[in-house]
C-alpha cells in the first residue's frame, strides 16, 4: 500500500515563513509515495510561496512521488490562475458557485 | 480605511487638482504640449495608483479618460471647448468617485454610476473615430508602423514582456507577483507563462531567493516607458525585455538567445503565449543556427544589458528614435520631480498638532520659569532663562510656521468656479488672483473655502452685470472678480473685489423695511445700510437663481468667519463695485497677549490689538466714554461687564484697543504686561459665551481668560445702539 501523507499548511505561504515551509514541504516528501497538500487554510501566497510549491512539485516528480493539492484557498487559486500554473499542478480546482464570475 | 487608500485619496486629489488646473489652462492655450503631457501624466498616475489599491471603478473610468488624453497627446484629436468641458466634468466625476472610496463604499451610487456611464459614452465618441487600426499582417514589411503606442488601436498584437527576477528581489521586500498584478492594471494580460526553470534542486534552493521569470503578453495603450516603470523598483535586480507590438520575428529570436533558458524550451513558451507561431519559431531557430553560429558566442559574452534596450531596439528600427528620446526625457522628468518631492515630507496633521500642543506647554512652562527666576533675583539665572525664553520663542515661531500653508491653492480652485459659473449665467468674467503666496494657518485655509465660495458666487451672480449693460455703462465688457490676500498687523486680510454694480442702497433699505429690520423713516448712514446685508434671511436678488439666494444668507458667511475668530466687512460704491474684506487671525494656536487684572482674575488681550494704555481719571467714573485727544473713546468696564464683586481700586487703567478700524477702551484694575499665550479653546458648552475667546494657563498655574475684543467692541456698539433706540434683531436667535 502506498504511503499516503497529508500536509495542511495553515500559515500564509509568504516570504516570512519561507524557510520553515521549505523544510516542511521537502520533509513531507521524505518517504512518501503520495503527498496531499491541503491549502484551504492558506490565506495568502506570494512569489516566495509560489516558488516553494513549484519546487515541491518538481522535486516530487523527480522522486516519483505523486504530489497533489487537494484543497485550494481562494488566494491560492487566484494566484495559480494568474500565473497560468493550474495545468502545471494539474489538480482539480473546486470553484465555489458564489465565486464564479 | 487602510493607509494605502488614504494616501491614494490624498495624492489622487492633488493629481486631480493638477489635471483640472491643466485643463483650464488648456482652454486658454490649446497648443501647449507640455501642459497636455502634464494632464496626461496626472490622469495616468491616478489610474495606476487606483490599480494598486484595487479600486476597480476609478481605474476603469480613468482608463477611458486616459485614452482620450492619449489621443489628444498624439494630435489625433484637437482641443475644443466641448472636449475640455467634458474632461472637466470627468474630473468632477472622479472627485465624486474618490468621495465614494473615502466613505468606504464598495461601489458608487446608482446615480453616480449613470452619470459615469454617460461620461464614458461621451468619451468613447472621441476614441471611436480613430484612424484605421494598424492592419494586421504587415508585421514584417511595415517598419514605420511597428511602434503602436498611441497609434491606432492595436487589436491583434500585444507587447511582449519577458522578465527574470534577480535572486535578491524577495529579500529587498518586493513581491514580483504584485508587479505583475500592477502590470495588469495597465491593460489586459492576454497570456502569461511562469518560468520556474531557474529553481535549483531542493537542497540548494534558498527559499528567500527569487528564481522565477515570466513571459507576458500584454495588451495596453500605455507607452513603453509606462511598462518599464512598473518594474522601476526592481530595475537593477531583474532582467527585463520589452518588445513592442508587431515586433519582427528576428526580435523574438534575439530575445530567445538572450534569455538564460534553453532556446527550444523558450521558443515553446513563446509559442504557447501566442508571441510566435510554431512555423515562425522553427524557421527562426533554423536560420539562427545557420547564420549566427560564429557570431553567437560573441553575443553571449557581451552582456545583453550593457547596451540599453532602447538602443538595441532603435538599431533594429523597431522603435523610432524620437519615441525613445521622448521616453528618456520623460523618465528624466519623473526623476526630477521625485527630487522635488523629496524636499517635502508628508506629516500627519495630528502629529503636528501634538507638537504644537507641546510647544504651547513649553511656552507656558518657560513663562513660569522666567517668573521664578525674576523673583529669585539671581542675575545668572535670569540671564540663562532669558536665553531660554528666546529659544522657546524661536521654536514656537518655527512650529507655527509648519502649519502655515499658502492660500494660493484655495484661490486656484476658484478658477474653475468662475469659469463654470460665468458660462452658466452667461456673463463674461475674469478672475484675478493676487497674493496667492500669502501664508496662513492650515485649519483656517480649510475652513475659509466655503465662505469665500459664497462671496465669489454672490459677486458673480449679483455683482457683475450682464455684458451689454456693462457696455452701456462704459465699463469693459468682461467683468472682473479679484481675490486678494495680504498680511496686515497680525492678521491676514482676504478681499473679494468685483467691478460690478455695487450694492443698491435703496433696494436694501426697502427690503429691510419690508422685512421689519428697520423702521420706516429711520435715518441710516450709507455704511449702516450696506451692513444690513449681514442680517439673517436677507437677500436682495429679485429672482432666486441657481447660484445664490437659496436662503443661505450672508449671515452664515459671517458666522463661519467669526467662528475662525475673524470678521468680515463690506464696502461698496454704487455703480463701481463691491469689496468684501475678511480679516482672520494668522494662527489659531498661540498669540502674544497683554495680561491685565481685574480683582483677582487675570485676562489676556491679544497684543496686536492693543494701541496704548492710559490711566482712567476719576471724573469719568460714571460715564462710559471719554475724550481721548479730541476723539470720543467708548469703553467697557470689565468689572461690571463680568459682574465681579469687590470694589474698584483707586486707580483704574484703560487699555485702548483697535479692531478693524474701530477703537474702544477696556477698563481694568491693573496692567501686568506682555505675555505669550497658548490658546486653549473653551469647551463647546461655552460656545454661546460672548466676549471670551478662549483660555490659557499662566506661569503660576492660574487660568486666565482671553478676551474676544471684537465681540466686546461689538457688544459695546450694540449697547450704544440700543440706548439710541435703534432696533436690531437679536442675532443669536437666528437659526440657519
């Protein structure tokens, strides 16, 4: 059975916590076969945070780990959309009805 | 409201003012290029800033305005009265939108929206009949049409922006994403690709370094300089390439070569974001391999950024030389402007108030120390405290100076008012401003606007005659309203002068009798008749116009001015014009006072008003006037006026004060000399108290009341008038 890990990030994915988050993310990859990221509580993301997600995704791909973001907060969704990265991560994105424009 | 928004509103209003002034000037000099550029810049700044604070309704509105200005700037449309009028109305609307933002509303009211939409459709009329848009498909051969900023609407092609952020951008506190969001405010981002290739392996990656790059297709009417400016903050720290719309394929090839990523990968990215077609890419890369093989290493050695991008582009005839020159000079202008701004510091008003408050306390404490030193009779101590006192005085003066602003800005607002009103009422009126550099306290400046507005409108509406009538009377056709400010012995005087018909005495008198303000048959001097216009509910306009005569009378003007411890007067010569004179204290905070005593209490009289002090002779004991070198000097006895107990001392003194040309005496027990005072306003429960202007604290810790000389004189005059059986309505009963 695949070792499935789940990591929820509650703090903002910003430069202020970048160091911790990097360790957290890379650490979570250790020994996992499937890693699920729950970003539903992440209120903010900046370039540093985005970079880390990209790094994690790439690193996961290198190690043959399936990394997926299972829940997006609105901020994460908007940023990924803006940067045209939704396809890169390839995760299903749930858009709440009331947010649809 | 967050800080950013309030800064935006403040600066936005300044820009708006610049725009409005510029537009008014444009009406006079339609060919002034600098001016048009200035207006454009102001509009552009507002738009950009509104994007930063994510205020969509202002941004989209300003976008439309900017489009029209841009065409104006490029000589595609010409200046006309209709256009400036429309743009001025747009300024008004923008002011309204800023109010909406300031009030914290999400969206403007429906009425404002309708208004905005109407303006936008009017604006659209100026953009729609544009010259035919640059036809697509001429990309390669039509070099002269390559640069499209400001040209016809480019629908099919976009700017290509390629940016690689340097590793230290994040540490510098900047967030590249926010630059991109800002970029989106310039126009529409058609496509955007994130380039994460530079991120090293997990072990080496420093989460605080930035490794990202972006390829962006942007559709905008903004100029290249505008786009570059988005990245101003991180200019030294990022690699930025901007290709104008319709760039040649070879330019993209060059770009591909200069960027750090693998050529093939980059080519794909460009294809993905729509800059190139697959065929173009393949052909390009092929030809590059063949032709550039020997050249390319050399190219890589020479850092691509050594040669300014502009020059590269000019070399390749992508951008016309003059466009680059214009962009460069614009950038220089901007940096010069920044240098000017750097000499100004924005300080929050309450911090300044706090400082002045403290200086006030310092003045009081200084006075107390001085008193003690004098009592101690130690000459060293007296000397050192006197130096201290002088320094405190200097500090006080400089602190007060901080609050002083020039009245010019307030005056300049009236250019617009006069323009609009004179059109509305069909009179030709010029506004003349003198003494715009006169400085006065900021609070006064803020509050003087409304009364002035009323007076100016009155002058235009009632004062200045229609052009035909003026010609008949032998006056120049164009009427003239003058705003004038100057300093006069401790107060500032503002005059509103018109060369109109003057105040019609007969009409005023008739009206006053009609209203029961004056008894028929009562004889009044000319000046007394004119002064009747200050009475509540008095308006001589025979027809109620849109401008004045709305029931808000001159009495409200006067009350507003009085609340600033000022007063106003009117003088008028029939047929020649009217002058309103407003007299205001220079500052509301600290005055030089003259300390007097009655019984055990101390009072302060503003020193500017004191002319002389004389001894009260015994024989005048029961009268309330005396003969001062042949003049009648009415006086008040403070002891009686304030109903104080105790007996009069054997020798009383009179302080002779003058205010606005009137002299009066104030009888006090003893004189205590000059004294610097910080005015502490009385609490609002005392606002109906007449004769007291405020309070202050003496060095000894006692409280002294500051006399409101004007009110005292007035009261004295009123009492006299009543005794002479003049009927005067009680002004305090009037409700606005």
